[in-house]
C-alpha cells in the first residue's frame, strides 16, 4: 500500500495513479512507500518516499570481495588478522 497525501487542492484518482506510475517507472529498483502531492495552481509538486534498503558492508580482503569472514578457511582468517589496517586522519 502506498501512502498518498494531497495538499493545496484536489486531484482525481486517475491523476494520483499517474504520479504513482511515473515514480515506479522512473525508479524501478526502489520500493515506493509514499508520495506527497502538493497542488500549486496548474502545477503539482511530487515528493516520493521510498522504503529503506538494508545495507550490507562489503570489503576487499586479501583480494576477495566479502561481506563476512565466516566462509574463510583458517589460512585466510590468519591472513586477514595479520594485515595492516590504515586509518583516516
């Protein structure tokens, strides 16, 4: 379900559906959670709200792109533990 808020005037359901369809077409990889439609005379300002996407950290360790170290064998774990970590100043 998409939460729609219309302010500053009224819109017909087919107009609201148009703005929802535009958002889903323009941002196909995002999940539309809500939309604020502000009516300003003949113009409509649309502000889209998307669902948060879980972020998984990926690191480059010993030549491999990994999210976690759970699949590393003992030798790779030792190599990761012995590496020099550089900090930001």
